[in-house]
């Protein structure tokens, strides 16, 4: 099976695009994985280290051909607030949950979750379902596995817990 061994970022694309893959945000953070393009091209993603693939990047096959990376639309919540301060408060509460979030100029996008939607509404914000590509922030710990940091929690527990750090204030 042909291998894709490195990534060309969207701002440096040059070459023949022979297929495309459509991946959600979870599948865009990989190192090694069998893949099949929309056009049927089967290949092995075989990168030297886990890499976040961005919408518009390309995977370079061993023979130099390219496979376009496209971010798949996902069911998200668009979270908004009445003003910047209220939105910052919501961002703090969302960040305290250790979930992936995409911060835009007037909204924050997170995976659709009815519990978090209720929390946001309870804090005075809006949480409207939308379908669009998800491009969460890489974060300060992006070099660690899956972009999550850990501070004493078992693997995976950091994704949906509620706690308060002694240094965190509203």
C-alpha cells in the first residue's frame, strides 16, 4: 500500500492532487492510519509524529502525488453572549471543562452537547446547533497526545469533568 509520509500546509501547496479525504477534527490529528480517499485511493498515513491536519492541507504520497485534506462538517454548538465580558465568562466555564473549543470573533464553537448547552443558557448565553467544520484551538499543550493536558487525572477523565483550580477566578 502506498504511504503518505508528510504534510504540505495549505499555503505551500504544489503538485498533482489525485484524491481528497474528508475528516472530522478527531481524525485530523493522526500519525499512522489506513485511509481511503473519496475517489477510492487507499493509502497508509505514516507520519513521523502525530500531526494536526488542517482544512486545505495535503498529504504527500511516496510518489509525490497529493491527497487534499478537507474538514468534515460536524454538529456543533455556536455559543454567543450579549457582550464581550459575558462571552469571556462563558469561555472560562467551557475551558474549565477541558473540551476542544474553536474561538471565533463573536462565538465559541464546541461539539454539540446538551449538558453544556444547558450550562451556557443557565449562565445567560445562547447555544445554537450548527453544522460546519470544527477547527478547535490547539492550546498551550498541543505537543502532548491528542492536544490534551493532564494534571493528575486518569487518561480521558479530563474531557468531561467539573472542577475548580485554586488559581482560577471569575
